[in-house]
C-alpha cells in the first residue's frame, strides 16, 4: 500500500482479546488466518483507513512468570476482571520475545492472511515496535549482551527489581526516568552501534509484513533523554541521535512505511524532525480531559505542519476509557473535536460501544459490559462523515467566538471550519458540563450574499439562516 492517506483514521484492536472473544463465540480457536469475513467487513464498515493490531508478536514466558508473581499487577487484573482465572493472563505485548507473529495467533502465515484481508478492503496494517526494551529471554540477551545496559552484582543485590542475572551478565530492567523499572524486560543501550544495526534489521523485517509501526515510548531513545536516564552506564553518546539514522535506513528500503511515535514530555516536534510521520498528542488529550477549552484553543494555534503530523485520541490501551474519564456526552464532544482537527485520529476498540473498564494489556479477555447503543450510532455517523474529501484535503481554520456582557459561556466552546470549494463545514463543541451560547465568526467572505441551509450530519437536524444575520456570527446554543 502507499503511505497512509492524509488525516488517516487508525483503529486499534487488542489482538489477543479480540481473537479470544471470536474463539469463544465460534466454539473453536480463531486465529488471524481464520477470522470470519463478516468480522473483517464489520471492521471495514467503521470507516477507518488502517488497523493497528496491537500485540501480535511472540510474548515471553519469562515475562509471564514475572507478571504472575507481581502482586500489584494481580490486583490490577482483578479490578478489571473480577472472575479472573490463570488462563486469562498472558505476558505483556510489550515484553517481546521475538518479532515473530505469535503462534497462537496463526504465526507468520496468519499475519500475512490478515494483511491480505485488510488490503483487499483498502485498509492498511500497523503493528507495534518496542525500541526501548525486550523480553528478558529475547535471544539477544544471550547472543548480543553488548546491546543492553549492564549492572553489577552489587546492583542486583541492592535492587533485584531493577536488574536481573543473565548468564555471566547482570542486565538492567527497562525503565523511563520517572517511574520504577519494568521488571519483566531488559533495557537496551541506545548508544550501542550493534543495537542500532539490530533495530534497523528488525524494522526492515517488520516493514515487509505491514504498512507502519507504532513505536512504544519513542522519546526514551533520544540521546539527551537516554543519557539522563542511564548516565555512565550507557557509555559515550554517539554523534548522531538514534531515530534519524534508523528511520532513514528503513525508509530507504521501504519508502512508503509509516512511523508513529508514542511521545510525551513535549518531544513531539523534535521527533517529527527526526523522521516520525505522526506523534501522539497527549497534551491535547489532557486538555480535553480537563475540559480546558482555552487550553485546547491555544494548542490548536500551533503551526499547521506540526498539527498535521499529530495523532489525536481520547482513549487508547494506555489511557482510561473515554466513557470513564469524560462521561457519555463530553466523550462525544471530545471525539467530534478530535475528528475535526488536523492530523490523524486514533479510535480504540471498545470506544464505539462506550466501554468504561480499561483492561490491562496482559489480559486475554475483557469483562462483560452492556454496549451503549447511542455511542455506536454516534461514532459510526461521525466516522462516516469525516471520511468525506472536505475533511481530508480541505482547508482548516480555528474560529473565533464571542458572547455578551452578561454571558461569557462562549469560553467553554471550541469552533473550527473546513472548506473545499463549495463544500463547507462548521464544527462547534462544548467541552464543559454546563450549557453554553456564542456567536461563532465564520471565515467566508460571501456569508452575507446568500441565505444558508445547514445540516447536522450526526442528527439530521436542519437549520436555515439568513446571510445578513451570519455576518454577526453563527449563533449556537449547546
């Protein structure tokens, strides 16, 4: 496939939970090779441009043993799944034993069939890549120990959750600088030339099996971040940063391959400059969750080229469910805004049904929840609408709005527009829990010369307005 289209919609599927559910309903094991056609058709009908099959790679037995012995994880599992059984727990999909499709999902052949099924319906395939760490039992730990951060026997004795013994070596567990180590994984050394070479080889192989990768915690490999996290243990920093060389070498072989960065700490712009096509927009998510309309407007004033390469979302497997964070009505408003601003949009499996429980990625099944039929109707209408050319290639603008001397509720609103020739759209959302009114200033010079009919594609409502009134702004009451 060519690179993802402008403003792609990406649908994230939890592979192990999805296939487990299909297997229970079918009464026989279902793999990526045997997913029913009706299921692929249902995914296609959602309107996404590509599917992210999260967690297809071979998971680690050693990682599973760590997870089963971790009291904190066990409590988290039971909160999400009160009737938990040992069979419901797998190793983390981010504890990768090998970059080979897991045998329980159909292996290499099963993944190839899934890609063919998607491609035949015009959909791309995105998979995971975990650059910062690998499973403790990944083959490199034995064959290429120089590609990892090392500790000493004293380190291991002092902090056994942060280091582990691997043959004659003490290897550090993976971590970021702000949280305790992930005790099920081994920390790679981003400064190691061999690690960089091995990363390029792994990504080239992955690029032969899909159309893009979502790179977990991509900013951890940046030279300044890595040096601050690991200090002298990492050795001397190379003259070049990690990602530019890796991405350029992969794209030289697979020029249409897409790189997506999970990114935090205001590292998005730098990672875009280092070669990533899209970066997570966690700042927008946080401001939406806070109901901070002013902050959202400020955020959306950023450079247009920067915004076009952001990945917007209101939930994913790392964040709580939108229904739990926002509530039903605010979740829909936030989703409408995410769909209506530049950049890519991520939709998470279960989001359309209004699921409220975020299951840990270790679990092979999800708790039973009653679907919110209204949410399903809303999201399907929203995704159908924003696939229109107007929202893909049109010109976007952030719109000003105002109120009255005794009514400043307009500050709760965010408004924008899309224009492509005669096709026009206005999107206004209320990010608060209170009613809000405003006059939204429209960007078109010919507003006064016509009367206008507006249709809300999500509800079917019709609004007729006289152009002379619209010169003073479009009155909205939300």
